[in-house]
């Protein structure tokens, strides 16, 4: 089970809290360290929070308090507090257990992590503990049912009777802004209708890179966090051109990247038709301490690696590996990089991932490679978009997220493209198709910009033709 506060769990929490809330992760044990001083530094005096624990038995549970943690008060009274369970042994078994002895609602001292109840009903940790064998052994006493109603539950059914925790997160709870649609779109597009869809589709079918360079296909490298939707982006484009929902590329929500082999996907016009003049290059998911490193990225950008290359973290890429292209042509190189970012979790992007992404940008800038950002899962940002994807450019929530990503990565807002991939759908949606094709058109434009710069350098005598042509 992936360790993440997913949308279904947030919906359940909203039902328990009685409102439409936004959840912002302010503490994560695997990211920040399982340390009480760090917990209080990040969480004190912030407002209502929900604490979520993920144990080694695939149970997910936690506690809510409407009070701010303050670290100096001991037991505190909160009539709104409750503890809860989402999953029991990996199965969805949600239950809310309300407070019965309010004077013991939470235990709030500097030496403790978030602790609920006297005894305690739901303890966490004291001082600092270190992960061992990929879990934290929480080190405080357990007295389930002391201060909270059990509703027939026991410590075994609630926490599996142990406190071996894979991760613990604390989320600040905020009211979601009641956004009203903008009167003027923050980005203008032609009127969305069947005619536009057919025109975009035909234009992309006919797309060819600059003929002077004899490059057969624009090559686009997809880079993104695990679960952000980069592989799903290929499936979405593929679905449009084969006229049914495609599952050709393996995608999902695993904890670590499902992509272990470097793939160069082609989009075909109809099921058995000729490929479009586009190749999407899929890499391993971007993780703070895992995934591709700078050296491997440079080999990808320069066209040194071929389709089917097996990623091996323990074996660095060297010129003597099988299939290494020592003298790649322009047709082998990457012409545009697309960063894929989950729009619903932008505020929770790990700092290590941000730093790694910016480091990658340095290598791309040195090569003059244009960069585009796909902002995925935008339907989770705004209820109106969930109902009608065509509302994307009059949504203040999407505009705000685009502005935030622009600041994080230092790219112009015009380079940030909101999109929704096919995920739960089993039938094609014309409006989703239109947004995808509008996005793809911008990617083609960026690839053409890269190749135009190459052509300029040829004409200026800065590059030899023999080094860039097939």
C-alpha cells in the first residue's frame, strides 16, 4: 500500500469533519526525521491537524484534534477530537472513535510526538527514534480505550496490536477557498467543440519536424515523480489516436517507480496505422534518493541510450555498456523535456525532489533544451473541473497552482500546462481530448524551437552538418 493521504481518504475525513477541507502536509517522519523537537517545530501553533500512521501490517489510522499543538501543556481538553482508522490489513475499513474523557483528549509535551488519550489510546514516540528495517518502532505506552470510545474495536483490530510504523504524517487542516469562476479566462484558447478537436487531431497527424534537419520524429523526454502521471500521459495521447482507452504502458500508484526500462513510445494513427512524428521517452520516476542521477540524465538528453535500456542503480552508465551510442545524431537527441507534476500535491513536493529537478534543469539549459511542465490531476484542485474539464482556464485554483509551479521551477507561466490524464474512465471524453491535444501542440512548438536553434547554428557555421544529420 502506498504511503500517502489519498483523495478517497480525504473525502472520508471531510465527511467526519463536516466540511470541504484542504490538507497540507507539515510533518512526515521519513522526510523530516522521527524526532519530537522537529515535530513541534513544524506543527506547533498552526491550527487543527490530522495525524496519520501507516503500519507494517498495512493498516492506516490516526487522530484528529481541533487544537494547535503547543508542546508545553500536558493533557488538554478537546471535545472535537477523535481517533480513526482508514484501512485494516490493507482493506478499507473506516471507523471514527470519538472522545469520551475530554480532559485526556491529547497529550502535548515537548518530548512527545502527537499523542491521543490518557495511557495512551493512540501513542506515537518520545524524543528521537531511528528507522530500522524500514520502520519506526514507536516507544510509548499503549492503553487503547482509555479516553476514546472503542465502538467494539480492540488494539488488535485498530493497530494490529503493535506500533511498527512505516511512516507518520501530520496534515494542517484548512478550509478550501470557495473559488468562483473567473469572468475572464487566465489563458485563452479557441472555442472547444468537435470542429476544434478534429482540426487539432489532423494538425498533429500531419506534424513534421523541420525538414532541413532531416529529423524523422520529435523526441520528448518525460521526467516526473512517482505517481505523477507521466506514463499515463502516453496512454492518454495513445487513446485519442486509436479511439479507445489505451493501457499499453504500465502505470499505477506504486511507492517506487514502475518504470525500470527506458522506453521510447510511439503514437500510432489508428490501431495498426503509421506512427506519428513523435516519440515519448519514459524514464524512471523521480525520487529524492532514487531514480535517475545527473549522469544518466545527460546520457538520455544526448541520445546515448537506446530503447529498452535497463536502469540499474548499482551500475553507472559508461560508454562500454551494450548499446551505448557514442556519437548520437540530432535525431537521437532529446528535443524537449516535459516535467510531469501532480497538481494536487504541489505544496507537498519534497525539497529533495525540487532540488534534483533544478539540478536537471541546469543540464537542460546548458544544451538549450526547452522545458514544459505538465500539471496533472487538475480535477482534484477544483470541483468545477471535476465536473467539466473545459472550466480549466477560468479556475482560480488552477491559475494559483500554475503560478506556484512557475515560481518553484523558475519557468514562465506559459510553460506550465494543466492537464488531466485518462485514469478511471473507460470511454473517451472529447473535452479531455481537446485539452490533451492543445498541450501536445505546445510540446511540438517547443521541440521545433530547439531544432530551429540548431538550424541557426548551422547557418552561422557554429555546427558541422555531419555532426547533426542522420
